[in-house]
């Protein structure tokens, strides 16, 4: 008898959807040629936990790893056994794990974008010029809240970590942003800002240039004065003058960072939840990575809900629940409730599989890995190890035998 829709997600007689290739994250993080893994995707899909779990798995496989997270939540530090995370890498004690072979090391850090920007200014200016910049009100606003600064500084920090050569694997948890493309655009956006008309006018060395700037910005200046005060343009001009000698360095690092992401040894892992919006953004990101020539490892569909067994379809479980409830036997109510829970889980898994199949139909060559939802938030190293096992385990090594590329078994032809 043909399996029904609730079991497989495919109507009887319909053509089975294309199956996604399997993503071998265990091989990827164990490969010594892999130097950078960037976890990216929409906000709220588990990028931070995925990044930390992969970093832990790599360290326990013998790599020297640093994970750079953008998530300010204290629960991540707690799950790593640290009291806090800051802008400097802190070593994580992973001695309790079942490491195979030579043990590695795990360090973790949380991006402080203002401190990173301050460090860039200090490193590339004289002490006097650096202090001028750090004290400038416009710089203080730019370094704390300018659109794209967090994304750019994440890339700046990545460049610093890679240049130090202290770690043989860097895992980056990208900033949560309204558009997943912000992370890729950040270096170029910073370059466009530095090359913008306003900046060039404020940097104009000739008296004619400054007269033109004053005339052109007269109306704008009056408006800004009403909103923020008349000091703003003077602050901007002073900031630009002090930063003049650093502009070339900003552009060079922005270009170098973007090229770093294209080099062999860098891999992008897109993370999504089994929800339409998250998978739509993941699809958009995959297209953009392909257009930019970025190396894509595949898609992690996080927080899926595979059933404990796939032998009983949702339809049959609902029918059995009705029969058991009507029997009136001892324990009938409990058995009927369990059957209904299973039916609901099968229906949810079917919806999630349908969404994953739609993604694979649009991107048939993108490797995929599904990760089951946990009972609660990951709050310790053991929880991260369990997630790491789901991310890196053999494709068919699951309780039901369903490949990790799927939520439900594929429909037999």
C-alpha cells in the first residue's frame, strides 16, 4: 500500500521531490585546509549555538579553534563554562569531553564593535591623532551605532584573528541583521562611505572646495542644527581631518577582508529554521553567495521536529486514537492522548519536510543537514556536545534511520 501524505509529505502517486546532497560537517571541520567557517542566516535561527557547537566539535577533534560570536546573551558564555565573554579570546575548558586523538583547544570571544574600532584607530594612527579621533563626538556615534559598523567590525576582527595565525580554525557567528546580505555588504559599504561625496567635500584641501562645501551644505546644516545642534558638521569635519591618513588603510582592509572570504579554506554554512521566512532568506543568501563566488558548504535546517517513529502515519494515529478512546479500557485516555501527540508531530514534520523540499527544488546542488530541536535552551557544554553530534554525526545514524538530510524518510518510488 502506498504511504500517505502525512507519512512522507508527498501525495500518493505524485513525483517524489529531489533529495538534497548530504553535508559532511565532521569532515569539513577536521580538514586542516579549512581555516574559516562563517555561520550566517536570518536572526533567531540558532546561528550562535550552531557556531559554538561546531567550534566545540572541532576542538575535540584536535583543532585549535576560536569562535567569534556577536550574541550578547550571557547564556552562551555560561554554556561554555565562562562567567563572561568579551573582545579578547578566552580559553574554554573542554577536558570533560571524549576527545579522540590529540586534544585541541577552544577559545571564545564576543565582538565589542566600539572597542574593535578603537583598536583599529590606535593601531593605525599616532597617539596624538588617535586621541583626537577617539574624543570626537561624531566618531563616538559612528563607532557605536552607524549602520553596518557591527558587520564591518566583525570582518575587521576576523582579519585580525586570521593574521595572528594563533588558531588553525576560526568560526564566525555573523551579526543578527534585518538582511542576511548586510554581512557581505559591510566592507564595500564602509568603502562607499569613505569615498562618499560628503566625505570628499569635507576633505577638500583647497579653499575653493571648502567654500563650495559651505554653500552646498548651508540648507542641510540649518536642518541638522535644529535637530542635533550646530556642532555636528564641525565634529564631522574635525573627524574627517583627523582620520584622513587612515582612509587608505580602511579601504585596503575592506578589500582584503572580502577577498579572504573567497579564498580556499573558507566555508559558509547557512543556518535556517524550518519556517517560510527563514528559508526564504536562506535561499536569497545562497543565491548571493553563488553570485559573489563565495564557497558554500551547505544549509543547516535547525530546530526540526522528527517523530520518534515513522511507521505510523498521522492519519492512522488519529484513527487509532478515536478507536482507543471509544473503547473505554483502562489507560485508554492516556493511550489516545499519546497517539494524538504523535499525529501532531507527524503533521509538523510533514510541513517542515515540505519546506525543506521546496528549498532543495530551488537549489538542488546545495548540501543539507537537519538538526532536531532540543527540549530547552542549550545551557552547558553537554548540551553543545549533543548539538555537535547532530551536526557532525553520520548521515544515517539516527534513531529512525532517516538520513540527516531529511525530517521524514523519502517516499519510495
